[in-house]
C-alpha cells in the first residue's frame, strides 16, 4: 500500500507539464472551473495521480484511462486487469492526499482546520454517541480537531465503499482515553473487515485512510510527492 501527500500550488511551467498529461475529458472538466485556483488544483491533482499510477500499471502517465462509478468514483481501466489496483484521492486547501492499494478497497480524506461549531455539526450529522462524547471535550480547540478527525475518517470509509448506500450516521467512530479513534460500528458490515488510520499532515490538518482488511501496516506520515524527482524518472 502507498500513501502520498502533495502540494498543488506549483509554478506555471510545472502546471503546463501536467496539462499535457490529461485526457481530453479531464482537460474539459478543468476548463469548466470558474476560478483559476480550482482549475490549477484539479489539473495538478490529476496529473500527480497519473504519475503515481503509471509505474504500478506499467503504462505511461498520458496513456492511462479511467472509468467512473455510479457516484463518480474513478477507477483505472488500463494496466489494471480485474480491477486489482485500487486508489483514492482527496484534496483541500491546495493539498492532496493519495492512497493506492492492491486488491483492497481504499479511501482517503483530508481537511484543514477552520472555525466551526463542531459539536453542533456532530449533533446534526454524526451518531448520538459520537456527538455526545464530542460535546464533553474541551477546550474548544481540542473539540474542533477531534471533529475534523472524525469527519475525515467517516468520509474515507464512505469513499472506500464508493456505493452511497450508507451515510455518515451509519459509521460510528469512537475514541479512547488517549483520543485514538477506532471503528466502532458499521451498518450492514463488520468493523473487522476494515482498518482505519489517522494520518499526520502537520498542524491544523486532519486526514484519515480506511482500507479493506485488518492488521495492516500503514505508515502514519504519507510520503511527500516530489515534482522534479517524478519527472526525472518518467
């Protein structure tokens, strides 16, 4: 399993190199973004994804092709017989997170901290036990950090399944006295079928990966994707 993090704020010449890697439909999607920032982040995120998957699939980055599930989740259709190579991407605030697994469903999510009414949102979107435990957390900074950690964990699980058949309240995630989170309950599934790992992206960020299977060795700090090294080796 591989987990990468990347900065999407690159120089114009670097962005142009990624534009040349994208398929026509990806280029068209990029052009539909209203703001240049969003267009650039999408372009770079998809270009990096192609760079990451290329050596694993044995296909050049520009020749990779993708299909899309009913809810828009992409999957690789070249160099991926039987769909064995699974991946997921999340990006927020100019940063991206990538996870690649072999014959295991996988999902990732990241969020930058921002002022929110964490407990009020949890009461609306989370399970009762989650929101009640969160209400008791103090100070507010700790409550906010824990809220975002729970949010990314839940989103990572939903992205891993990719079905849209369950929602945030169908996945219960609790934490122990050391504030280590764990999967407590999944509607229609067993927590023993999945592994959850919070990821370390530094201060003011929350991130999680969820992967099918148990007792997996998952690094808590994702590798940093390097533009120059990637293009030198391609």
